[in-house]
């Protein structure tokens, strides 16, 4: 019921993900991240939030993305109804797509990232999503947004879209976690507007004084 992308920015070391779906609250259900582990997207016909957390824990404990996905999915008897993708901090990726998820479904791995989806409006959605990210020369978060727009315009979720989300983690910046939990018209467009507001003006200035992982005691000068 969802399409998502996970990626690592080799220039800054940031990791991030973006997702959209024809249901509510995709950010709360799907995307997870940890700078000590990587990123995950847990989705599907009956998504497991445990999968998203557990695969991060496995990567935190030393498993690469492939081993982590295998460990998490193999233990769940409901796995054929779920889909999981993972990105480790080295840029390695892996995914599992259960057979009971509805077509179109699948994953595409690319250098430093992975796109995944099910209940897609066609087989062109994931290639368009990857292309939208790879071809963009914008900032990392905006590139993730560009991938959502490309996927949406290529067919998206065949039911239409109701929610969209973006999560970007960087060791020297506060987490950027943006969610449009319900928007009956254009949640991806609304997410872009929120991103622009969150990364400019007074809000962006406020974020400069927030403690970060490399400076946990940071305050405004």
C-alpha cells in the first residue's frame, strides 16, 4: 500500500527516507532511522512496525542490511503479507517482499539506496522514483522529495494518495522529520510546502541552536 525510498548522501553522510501511501499516517507506520544503524521502511498489506525497529537493531549490532533483513523476516509467520527495505550506514541495501502483497510490487536497489513499493499503479513507479532521486541536483532532502513526485506522477499507489512523509538524519544537524498524515488532495505537494517552510526562515534559524549528535550541548551564540 506504499512506495518508499531510502538513501545515503555520500557527500554529507546524511541518511534519509521518504514515503507516500493511499492510507493514513505513512510516516508513523513506515519510516525509521538511527545514525548508529541506518534506515528502514516497513510496509505492506499488514505492515509490522516491529520489523522497522528490529532491522535497525540488527544493523546497530553489526549486521549489514542483507543479514539484518534476513534475520528479521525469517522469524515472522506473517511475513508474506509484509514488505521491508533497509539501508545500512555503509550504503548497503536489502529488501524482502512477501508474496501476499498486491501487484504491482517490488524493489529496486541503486548505489547508496533502495526503492520499494506495493499496490503500485504500474511497473514504472519504482524506476521513476529512483530516476527522480538520482537525476536531481538539489539538496538531499529535496532529492528525496523529487523521488516522491516522480513516483506519484508515474502512477503512485493505485488507490490515490492520502499521506506522505520525509525523514532525514545528519550528525551535525537536528533530525528533519516531516509528516502529512492526511491530505485528500495532494499529500506529496503539501509535504514539499512543509519542507520549504521547515528549511528556511525563522524555523531554520531556530534549528541551528538545537543540540545534535556531534554537539549535544549546543546552544545559540
